[in-house]
């Protein structure tokens, strides 16, 4: 599709879609994808009473459906050295822009970090854009839980944490950067979904 036709098509879908599908590099894609992730999470949170009893796989399937657009394909259980919970692929990008995400039902700091380990040591090759670990939190006080998680990761420095975690624009989230076995620095967004 020609770029001007693509922009006209995107205008029908909104500015955020334009930002997503016309992102020229990984950083632009990361920023545009953050919007989609927040919107998908908001959809889960707006119906949290119905969703709170669901398991991780079902919640992730709903989130994948909420994130998918005509230009962004979000799939479940794709193979990348194992079955990744969420794989987001920008369809018309060259080279392909891909994000990998691990999902967990919140069960404390160590359990979230276990998901981080799966993402960094099994699924990520070093070629993908910034990854993400989402925790579906069914306990009260998600704000304090995620502040505690950030402090825990800063202290324990799991999976070759480079420096300390950084604040992120998404509520109940933060970013970490890790030295990957590929030699690349791999960034990860840690984000909470409030289902309490």
C-alpha cells in the first residue's frame, strides 16, 4: 500500500493508529504501542467484576483481541523458543516490528520476576522491540504493589538489570533494561492491570 493511501486509511481509524502504523523505528513503535496497551488494559479494568474470576490465559486472550487492529496483529502462544503469552506484530513494517509479552496473575514480586525471566531468557532473541510483562492484579492497592515491585527489582537486579528501573508514563508501570545474552540491551515495560 502506498504511504499516502496508508495515511488516508489510518485517518479513518484515528491519530493513534497513524502513529502506530507509520512508526519509522522501534522507539516510535514503543511509544505508539503504549497507547494501545493502555487502552486494552482499560477495557479489562472497566469490566473487572466480570473478568476478575478468569484465569491468565483467558485474560490474555481478551487482551490480545482488544489490542488487535487491521494493522497490528496480537496473537497468543506463538512460538519463540517456547510459547509466548502475547506477540504483537506490526503487519506492514519492514523489517517487522515485533513485541513479546509475558502475562501473570499477580502473586507477589517473585512471581512477576519469574515472568520477566521467561521473557528475557527464553523468548526474547534480542531482535524484538521493547518487551512487556503484565500482571493482572486481583488484590487491592495496585499502586503500592507496583512501587514495591520496582524497589524489589532495583535491589535484586535480576537478569543482568542495567542500572535501576525508570519511571514510565503508564500508571502502575515502570521500565527496566537488561543486558541480554545476545549482547543487546533489552528494555521491558512492567505494567499492572487492576482487576480488584
